[in-house]
C-alpha cells in the first residue's frame, strides 16, 4: 500500500514536470528494480528444510 501511494504521488509530481511517456517510463523502472533486488538480496529457499533457513532453535514438544 505504501509503495502504491508513493508511486501515485511521484507520478503526479512527474506529470507536472515531464511528459506522460517519460513519467510512465520512470514509474515502470520501479518494479524492475524490485525484481532485481528480490532476486539478488533474498536467499533461495526452494527445496530446503525450514530448520535450515531459520536462526530460531527448534523446540520439540511431547505429544500426549
């Protein structure tokens, strides 16, 4: 929600300063940057156990 609000406000400001195609191009770069950041900064957890990807200790509780 915050990203959409910022994007809307930024779009309004850009429309006042530059043309519509330039505004669309600038705002279109945001999702591309987000995809690259997620791909590079977040670890791949596919096929890994939950215990391997968390720092929290595993506590086994007895079943009655």
